[in-house]
C-alpha cells in the first residue's frame, strides 16, 4: 500500500495522531469499549495513523488499577480499537504507540531505574538487555511503537527532566541510546522488519533540548552549529546508525528556529546528510505551538510538514492540511511523502500481515536489580563503609522509606502487593532486623515537619551506632495534581522537586534536609548520606558534614536493596553521569566545557564540586599503558583503529567496574574542551592485575562538529585516571594529515 492509493481525506488521517488512547477506549464492566471520541475521528478521516496511550496509566491520564486496562487483557483492548478503525474506516490498521521512559508506562509494566541511573552504571550490554526485556513486554501486550528518551544531553542541572538523560557526556549518551535501539528493535535497520518480541523505537528529543536557556523545559537553545553537532547531535546520529524507526522533534528552538519547523535539521541533517529515512513525530502539541511563528493552524501545519515532520501528536494543526494544500502552502507530494513513511513503519512492525506470537518473557526483574546496584555511586568515604552489620542504625530523612521517591517521573501506579519493591528502611530491616533500624523521617522533601520531628531525629541518633541520612528529591505525581496539556506538571505537589514541568532555580538541597544533616553531624556519631535524586545537586555543605556520601539517581522499586547492599557489602560501583556544581549559580560545569569556562568565580574558584566520572571504586587504579600511536586521516576514514591498553590494579573485591577513557583534543584553530569521554566499558575486574583493551576509531578520534564523525588532523592526549585536566602521563595519539598540531 502507498499514499497514492488512498483518498486525500485518508492521507490526512494517516499523518494524524490526535487521540489520547484513554479517551478513545474505556474499560467498562470488565470489557473494552470504544468511545464517541474514536468514532468521530474515524468518521472525520476514514483512517488514523496512530493512537497514543491506550494502555497508559498515571495521574495525568487519570488511569489507575481500578479503571485501567488489566495487563493480561491489553491485547483485547487494542483489538477493540483496531477492529473498529479497520471496519469503519479505510481499512488501514492503526499504530499503537506507548511511552516507555524507564519501562512500559502501563498497568503492570516493569519500572526500571531512570536513564540517569543507567548512565551511572555505564553498562551498554546491560542497557541493551533491559531494552530487549521492555520490548518483549510491550510486544506481548500488542504495542507497536514505544517513545523512549535518551537523545537529550544533560547540560543544566536546573532542568527538571535531567533524570531522562543518560548524562552530560554525548559519547556516553550515544553509547547507551544505540544500545537501547538495538535491544528494542532487535538489530532491525532501514526498512527491515521488526520481528517477534521487538518494537519500533521513536527516540526523543531532537535536538538540543538539554541546552535550554536557564534549564527551563522547552526553552530556546541559542547555540552554534559546532556545539549542536559535538554535543547534541551525536546521540541522534548513533540512534540513526542503529536503525531507529523514528525521531521525536522537540519543543525547543535552535537559534530561533523551532525543531518542528527546522528543515535543515529534520530533512537536511537527518535524511540528506545522514541518509536516514524513518518517521519524524512531533512532540505533544508541538505543531500547535508553531502558532507563535505562523499566522494560523494551516500555516503551522505546512511549516512542520515541509520541514520533515511526518506524524503529529495531539495537535489540531495537522487536521488543517487540506486548507494548507488549497492555499498552496504545501504540495501534495510532500503530504504523500509523509504518508508513505507512516505506511512504511506499519509494514516494519507487521501491521499488514500476521503478527508472530511473542517469545517467552525475559527475566527483567533480575536485570533491573543489576542496574539499580550499578547506579549507586560512592562519592567519598572516610573509612566508615561498609557498615558493621552488628550495629544499630538511625535511619533519617524523607527518602528513607518512600518508594515513590525512587521511581522517577512518568511512572505507572505500582501494584498494591509488590514483594520485589524495597525502600532503604525495609531493606535494612530485612538485613539487620527491624529493632536495630531506628527510623525518624525528620522532614519532608521540601519542608520541615516541626521541632518534634527534629527531636525524634536526635533521640534516634543518640541510641544508634551510626546515622544513615537518605536525602534528595522526588518526581512524585499525584492524581490530584494539575497538569499541562502535554502531561507536564502544572501545579506540583508540595514535595515534588523533579520531572517535566519542575525546573528549579536552586539545586541545593532544601533547608529542611540540610537541618537533618547538621543535626546528625552535631551528634558526633558516624554519618552516611545517601542522596536519591534525579538531577545533579550542589552538595558542598552536606558533603562536609558526613563521613561518607553516596549518590543514587532514581533506582526504581528495588532501589532500597541496592542501596543497602552498598552500605553493608561495599558494592557501590557507579560513576557520576554528570558533574555536580559546587554551588548555585556556577553553571555550566560539564566536564567537557571549553577551557575558558573553567576559571571559576570570585566566590568559587572551582565551580565543579564533584566531576563527571567520580565514583567507581577507590580500590581500583587504571592507567593507560605507555605507547606511541600515529594514524593518518585517510586510514581513520577508511576504518583503521588505534588499540589502547589500560592496565588495572584492583586492591579490593569489586567484580564489576566501569573503566573510562578520557581524551584532550589539540586541533589547530579550535579552542579545546577540558576533556572528553572517548570510551567507557564496564568490565569484570577480579582482585589483582588485569588489562582492558579499547579500540579507538573514527567515532572516538574524529571531529563531531557537523553531527557525524569526520577525520581531521589532531593530537589527543589519552588517560584513564580521574584527572579533569590532561595529566603528564597521558598517552598521545596523532592523527596526521595536511596540517598538524605543534606544541
């Protein structure tokens, strides 16, 4: 089937995805019922390109365990919609699209650690396995397409959606988003079929949403083309190369041009330069938002379609494409091109044939537990860890016994009986016995509980051998909260500190939590702080008050057990996926900022409190083996590589650790970044001495100024230790060409 075989009315329907699934179908008296909303849409267009969120469950949709689609009957709900659309429309089946930010956002969907937690683990293999498990779960329920964050690069910790990023480094984001695409699509690239147990991925968001002014969601990104290419397009290129089925065009503008109207990005870069030809979907209501740069809905629709948007999301504007055609704002061939891309995606996921039975379910719970354990980062320890299992613990802080605070934004409601879930309190009680865990919350996340609560903290600490503070933030959403038309928090609950719509001007911990740290420190007892959060924080004061500090990006429902394992068994092996500022107002602080931004301020000569990559294990020392490396531009372009050996000495007992390889580029005429992540591998590292080999090719040694790697003459200093500036023992790699760097 091709676009020209359909009526104009049906073609316009194929590029529209206006309906929210929970409004098109209701679960009534134990059965699915299509609604008048769906009937009117089919009557209007004859067909529908896609329907979003038939299974979605969360406070914005208003769907929960009492009114939502039961997990075991998901396919039945989809079938009711599909049957109505095909019988009463043009016969073209509809795509079912669901959110999968960290697991399928549906009742019974497995909730994983957030992307920032996977960034702390720096484990591409595990990320791919998790993605495959989520895909299998979604496929078994009948889903065709999942929307997955991972393209955004975290450049400002004030941004509420930081948790959706893999981190601040584009190489890390590229590695993990490519692993996600491979896991979910099963290696399918181009127009190849996406097989049994796999789903199509629409990766989001394209592009530079992490560079918004002031860390405000959807704000403009006033950046140059080199910054766009080196930082923000690299993950998208990795996804395109992995065969991602679609990209979601973001809300923000780049230098004044909205992403959904950016032909240079959506057509010039994606299709003409990169040779990618999947579906571009607009973010929710993003085409309607073009009204600030166009006179009416038809003109907004024309801007987006001509730029390269193929499929809308909740927009009204794309329904005006008939008017846009009549007025000559867009050509029919441009509409047909978008329709053919939507139809091609339907073929890829098997909608025009019989869908194979799902394969056996994967053990996603075990994988999620591994990911949560790898996400625990030990920032510093003055000799108090691991804790004595015979001691008594005063467990203090708002996140000590709050499962919701571990889950992240866009999470479906948890089942009432969830034996696999654990908070720090429940996990400590299981290990030590409830009588030796003296729990006193002390405060809410953002506000105090009063003098009595602090007095209870003092009493608990006085009776204990050690104090464990569990601090941080939460992306909790409530069914009574207010939401914007795209699902972002509009009127956050008193304690919500993270998530879409929850950007912060200050990233220090709330004063109520700092009071807990001061109270615990004044006791003279050993104090361990665990910061469970979804964004980098300015932790200078609490870090100085405690004997050990751990940072844990939202680790998911099993996060309590993962944290307790780090406290009692010394298993923390994660690394910070983003730099933590030393204080408010010192942005940016990314480890790969250019040299001139690293001078600091009068009050803070060193803006970075804890740099990207901090953590790992203090018992492990890694160093690049001395050698001389030279490669030509031509050979690098033709696939030649440089082999780097890292010698590792493990004086501890860790069996798994992420080994990073950093580089400092010396390129003629270009001001260098302080350092860049060239590569990272999580490896099994038994006690003693071992080696790890890194293969550096065009991706690692080339220039990303254009958004894809290009070989240029350059010298790169390479090291694997924790220095943020190129150390004297760095190994030099020379890429030779017609020009060269001379010191």
